[in-house]
C-alpha cells in the first residue's frame, strides 16, 4: 500500500506532462482539470480514516477548487482590463 501511495499520484502527474507534450497544452489542461490528483489521495484517506472523514475532505477539496477558480477568473479579468503593474499589485 505504501508503494502505491508513493507512486500513483506522481505517475498521474507524469501522464499529464507526457500527454501535454504529445497532444498539446490544451489537452493537458483538460486532464489536469479532472480530479486526477485529488481522487487517489481521497481514496487513500477513505481507506485509512473512514467514510465520514473522506466525505468532509471531499467537501473541503471542492471548496478549495471553487476558491482557486474564482481567484483565477477574477485575476484574468483584472489583467485584461488594467495594466500589468496594477494587476501585479492586486494579486
């Protein structure tokens, strides 16, 4: 189980990197948007700590993704409407 934990997530990250070189950044971005990283980690949390803890962790993961997406969209909008000095300052 320890070897699976050590090599599964890095193998998925390597798969995304190789697919980005093969099929382009758009495809790698699509793959990285999937729960490729959080999914296996959440599965191991479920195996070790039980369903209730994994359920709370999944809710926290979704909240984090929503917060990160909100920041990225707002920052991208800010960068397109103002110069880069102001965008860097309000980062």
